[in-house]
């Protein structure tokens, strides 16, 4: 078992054999969704989140080893490698430690120290730094290094050059940097002042100070953005005397003749080199931590948003509100196919508002509309008011306000143009809004996850790292739900395990040319979709039209024989699955013994358990087990809210300091982290997820500033008291 496997196994608390099996599966080109679902025996049924963490750590540790090799090779080429240094590099656990060790040997631009070395002053600096007992007076020793030809005119100049070399030695010492870093992290503070007198959203930080150990991620990100926009001047502060004293204690031997020289050189090294370098390094480390936290939070929010329960099987009207250009309307059938479009103008006077209501009523009656989806952008409030009035004469119809984040990005994209060449940009957006209500996952996969807007400071994040994290979430969600091979768009298919954008397009093209797929096996006829891609994707693709009921399920083709054997041993066959006549399957499996059946079917117990679940509910959608979306027929306004009211709302975003909840008044209210639960929460995500339906108590309403303060904790207390 190699070192990387051992490290990851210890970090995750998993058996090394399971970790090694996952590493081998990744190296063989298997995707995380495939490994998570269809190789449970190999890894002990780790979930996709754990497997993603394993994959990230594997990538980091392999990168660390590669960097160690590069650094070692560079030092060896310089002829400066020692056994002690080699051992230190080998023991380093982070890239930062490796870079600290490499710092003295890293090729540098010309510095004061390198200029002094060119003048032959390195032996003098080394002698003074070593502080041997027989060391002469520094000024006397420096006389031996006076060399006018090399630019050293006096002993004082020689000592000045030696001081520059010692200052750099101190700055480059990995051990000293580690001790100083620990001191600053323990005793340092993060200060910030305003760079401008004008008011701004950053005024909270115009006179700010906080210990480094207590800095919150959202504070770091806010200060970074404020600095970038020229409003803030941040700095890391630590007591200079304490920092210099630490270095002095580590370096100077009491009674040394070079003590005064070294004290001055150490102070110079701290002020000129170490302090600014450590500040940059620590700020970068804080930013990296905050970025990772924000990316993690974004991913946490994205998953429940994508996994929102669909409102399938109903004719839906999508309204994309607007003022000057009007409200764009699209009616789609239960499968998302566009039935009708229109543009109405409910914000341009009473007459046009009444005209809009009449037009929408006709569309509702003509197509049998059941649900209305209203985008939450410009003019959303006025459109919602009109809809409430409209519904008074349309019994059985209800509406829901949906986030239109990213809808404009999609509607102006090449993908939207290919999908709806006959519609202008605005009508495409209305279609997207309607489909978001019908099947959020299928529609949102068409949009760059960064544009969906369920995080904070997403535009300040390292974009590649953010994209990798969010794409992984989308991939996990799509594969957890499964995809209908005969209705899925190329955008959805490319998120399926083992498929690329090219193979996804080929699947759609094959379907358009040859008609609907009648079995999973037909995928093997798709150009450029080979056996490996088929293995990775087949289990996540559903073919409802197939005569083989197993093609409707998440049972992988490699386990079809196992499924048939299981049914036969339990007294059933595939026809019974089609007819739903296997209600006693679980009891029969239990009576015959799971372990016994797994052995006879030739699969592991986790795989057999999954097969049983799929046979009992072919084509099940895990999202349907979640609470359904909240539809409305009436309307609240912010002026209607009063402190003490208890409302039902939906969590729209979870951030470091709390959660934003939609209570049906167009303006989301904030539940501060302290108002979420009675227990201490390190982060709101410990108690809430995007899409959660919650009871909230109104604490305060500022109609002018459009701010609503809410409490989940106090809502529970009030209900318990009743």
C-alpha cells in the first residue's frame, strides 16, 4: 500500500483497501458517479461526496509528490542537496512547506544579498552568523574583505553587505518562517481602514480590526473586494518587538561577539523582507481558505436547487416580466414542448393591464394551463399582482415565482439559438422559466452553474476551481436522478457519466435520424460511443419505451442476469415487474437471506440491495420523495408584514452569515445565523439547504430599505407555546 493511499485512508477514516480500490478505478478511467453507484463492493459503499473528496486529495497529493521531485532535482543540480534537506522535503505534508524549503535555493532576481555575494562577502556573513567562540570583533574581521576592485571600500561597507546576506538568510529559513507564521496566526490581527471618505457598502470595514484566528470567510472576501475596488486598505498586524524577539531567540547565542551585528541584521530582515512576505503569504492563505469555503458553500447550495422536486405532467405557462418590452409569455406542454407564445403589457396602464389579463385567460383556457411560473426579475412584482387578479377567474390554476438567475445568459446563448431558432431572446427566456418549474434539473444544466446565483462572491473565486466543483455537483445530481434517453437534450446528456459534449450530440443525432431508442443496447451503435463509455453511462440512462423493463431502471446491464436470477429464485419474472406484482420481493429476499442470494446471483450484497429497490420502483425519481413546491394563488406585499407574524417560506440562498428566505413578498428576508436554531451553528448549512420550506417569524421590516429580518428559532418557540 503506497503512502498516498495510507494518508487518504487516515484522513477519511476508511479502510486502506477501499481507498486503494477507488484510486485504481479512477486510474482506469471510471467516473465518480459510476464508482459510487456500481462499484460499492470495491469501496465499501462510500457516497459520492466522500469519493469526490478522495479524488481531490489524490490529485493534491500526487501534485505534491511531483513538486517534491522537481524541487529535489533543482537543488541537486545546484550541488546543494544534503541528507537532512532531502529528508525534510520528503516529510513535507503541504506545498507551502515544500516551497519554504526550496526558498533559499530558488533562482531569484538580483537582490541586495546577491549583489553582496558577488562582492565576495558571503564567507563574512556566514562567519558572523555561525557565532563561533573564536570569532574576532566583526569590524576587525570585516577588514579582510575590503576589496575596492569589487566595490567594497571600507570594513563598514563589508559589514553592510554581510548584513544584507544575513537578512536574506533569516527571511529564507523554513524553520524561522514556520515559527513566525505560527506567532502571527496566534497573536496577529487583521486591520482595515477606509481608503476613501465616501460612503459605500464597505463602510462596516472602514475602521475594522479582528484577530486573525477569528476572521470569518465572508469578511475576508468582502475586504478583498473592497480593496480591489479602492475602498479599503487592509493589513495584517503583529507586535514587531515580539516578532523580532522570537527571531533573535532562535538565532543569537548570548555573549556572541556578533550579537549587535546580528540583532541589526535580523531587524532589517524582518522589516524589509519577512514582514511584507509573511503578510502576503498569510493573506493569500486566508483568501485560499475563504475561497474554498465559498466554493464549498456554493456547491452545497447548488445541489438542493438542482434536486428541487419537479412539477411534471402539467401544462405550464412561463412569464418573463418586463416594463418597456412587456411581459413575455410561453406555454409549454407536460414534456416542455412549446405550444404558444405571446407578449403582454401589464405595467403600461390600466387598459393594457386588463388586455393582458384577457389574453392570458384565453391562453389558459385554450391549452389547459395548470401552473404559472413567474420569473423573479424586473417587473416581477407587478406581474405577480396581475397574475393574482387573473387567477380569480381561473379556478384550479396556481402560480410560483421562480429564480430566473442565468435565464438571460441561456436565452442569448448559442445553445438556445439552436434549440429555438424561431424565437427571439426574450421568448426563449419565458420558455426556460416555464421549464424550470416543470423540471429544474433538466433546464438548469443548460446554464453555467456559476450563473445560477446561489453563492457569494462567485465572480471573485478562482474560476477553474469553482467550475470543477460545481460541474461535479451537476454531474452527481444528473446521475442520481437518471436521464430519459428519448427526451433528454444534449445539454443534459453531456452531464451523464462517461459522455462528452460530442457523444451527447451524437446520441441526439442518432435519435433524430433513427427514431426513439428501443433499448440501451442501441447506444453501442452511436458513433464514437465505445464499450468503455457504454459501461460508464448505460446505468444512468432510462429507456421507458424498451420492452425490457430493466432498461427503465437504474439496474446496470452488467447486472441484468443477476436481476433475472434474483427474480427466479424469489418466484418472479420480468413480467411481474412490469405488472407491479412483486410487492413481497423484499420479504422473500429477507427470508432467503441477502448474503445467500448475492452469492447465488454472482454480485455483492450492496449491488443486490440496489437491484431490489429498482425492481420495486422501476423508473423512480428520487426528487419525488421531497416535499412538493409551494404554489400560491394570493399575494403578500412587504407593507403587509408586521413583526410577530409567522409565515411559510422557501430558502433561496445559504451564506456564511445566515439564509435568505422567500416569504412571497418579492423581497427575500434574512434569517441571521443566530436566529436559525437553538444550538450553536458553525455554518448555516448545518441546519438549512436551498429549497427547504421553513416557518419563520417576522422580527423587523424596513420597507424603505426593503429589508426583512426573520427568525426560524423564534417561530418554533412561538408555535410550541401555542
